[in-house]
């Protein structure tokens, strides 16, 4: 079983690639798509030449499939009857003057092929004779595709579910069922999602499967990207059932680095915490308010498995959001927070002053459509007056509210 991975270093590592494989995958389709996306043909040809095998010429031909413009990577070779083993191919790659990322990726691709073929034929990988996959065009496809990926700065890749085809195909070992055994093994090891597809032909070749499973670290729909380029590679066969193309989309992963870039106005931060010493909460709330939060509060909750916890809620303007999040993450034990833009209607507010036994107490009034709808004595003033008068706070609070009502402040 081949479960090798490749660590690619060096080069320009800027792009994420998404491969759409609804018509399967082959080496020439992958190479054509990358050339169509802007990979330099000269660099690809130079890398293939560096392998030092019989002459190989690569060209990028404009074509179409079902009216969709595409690039067909055409490989011209001399006739060769040489059957190379995995060791032979490995030696060729070792001697080739290739950039290290290209060298490492090509090694990985052929290694996957060798182990998949070995399992299919019940032999050792070193005993595998690469007939189709060891031929000159496959060397060109693998080294060319690895070079194109490096030139485009692909740092990681995602593959869509891959159509494999059905029926049978003529191979060096005779007529093989489709999907070919090596293709199934490559996809199994990579845990890649596959399906038969719409056409009764071989839609995914062993070379295509090995390249995809080497390059793609994950599988699924196209991720959130800022698209920088895209390319369409054509397969050699024209089929009626589906455009025989493979597409690649290149881009920069989209991440909302600063939350205020997508949130404006007031923002509500919420996070559930079940493992913080409760004695720390007053200090947390105090720091949030001192840091510019409009409000901060706790809600007791019961979490999964019956664990008691608190929801920390923070209301903050978008321009203070980063500061509030910094406080939340530094001062609590949470490892994530929800952020929601909220609409807010604030009533007009004003202050007036009443007297209770000769001591001034401020009263906050709230006005809606020109009418006072609420009047509330300020607690700090009430508490200070109660202390000075030696009276209970509740008594002074009632007296201040009555004074406000008598003065016409209260509704």
C-alpha cells in the first residue's frame, strides 16, 4: 500500500487550485488545464527535456469540446519499446536537473503508481514494469504537470468527485475492466470520492488518478476563493455524453481577516464558556466595558452533558471589535466566538436633577417621539445620598423617583 505524501518546498506558493473532474482525469487533461491557466510551456518543455529520455515534444493546441474552448496538451514522442521499472523511473528522476518541488512531486506520483500497480498484479513495486504509465508520454505528463503546478505557485489543491467511467479498455496486459484496478487502488488509498460518470469509456487513467491523489489534499466543491486564473484541459477523445474536459480554478483563499470588513455598526459577540473560574467574570466584564464595549453581560446556561456554563455577551461598535475580541480571548478560556451584526434603536436621552433632603440626584430621561417614556434616578447618586443621609438605598430611590414624577419628568 502506498500512503506516501510529498512536502513541497521552495517556489512561489501563492495559489489554491480546485480541479473539476466531471469528465474524469488524465495526464494530458491536467497538463492542458494548467497550460491553459497560464503555466509557461517553455518551462514544462525544459523540465521534460531534463529527464534525459528519448526526444519528447510538447505543444499546447487550441481546441473545443461541446463548444467549450480548451487546451489540448499534445505530446509527440519517437517510437519506443522500452519497458521501464519503478527503479528505472526513479533513477531518471534522481539524475534530472529539476526544481526540488517538481522532483519531489514527480517521485510521489510515480511511487503511488508503482504501489497501485503492484497491488493490482500482486507483485512488489520494484517488479512493476510501467508499460503505459512508464511510456514517454506518461513521463511527459507527470513531469510536465508537476512543473506547471510549481510555476503557477500552487500550494494546495482540492479535487471534485472524480468520474471514473465504465466498460473496458485495451491495455498492455490485455483488456481491462473500467475503472482499471490501479485507478481503484489509487482512489481507495487517497479516500477520494468517485463515481461512474455519464460515459461508457475509461474516463480516469492511472496517470490522472496518481497526479490528482498526489496533488489534492482534500476533496469537495470549490472553496471560497478570490479567483486569479482558470484553465480548461481537453481529453483526446470526443464523447457525446459530456464535454471531455478537466477544469482548474486558481485563486487566493478567501478569509475575512478583519471582522469589521464585513460587519458594520454594532456587533454582538457571544461565546459559551464552561471552564472559567466564576470569580474572574467581574474583571472580564470590567475590562470589556473599559475597552469601549457598549455593554457586556453573562447569561447562565446548561450545555451538553449537563454542564453548567455562561454565555458571555458583548455589544460593541465595529471599530472596537478587534479590541473586544482581544480581551475575550486573552481574559477567558474560550477558543471561539460568534459575531452578529445587530440593528439598534436608541431613544433620545437627557439628564435632569432632583433633590432628596437637600442632596442632588441625577435622573436620566428617555424620549420617544417627543414624549418622555422613562425616567430613572442614577443609582450611584442614590447610593451616595443614602450613605450621607444614613437611609436605606431603596427609600432614597423611591424618594428620587417621586421627586422626578412631581417635577413632570416621569411619564
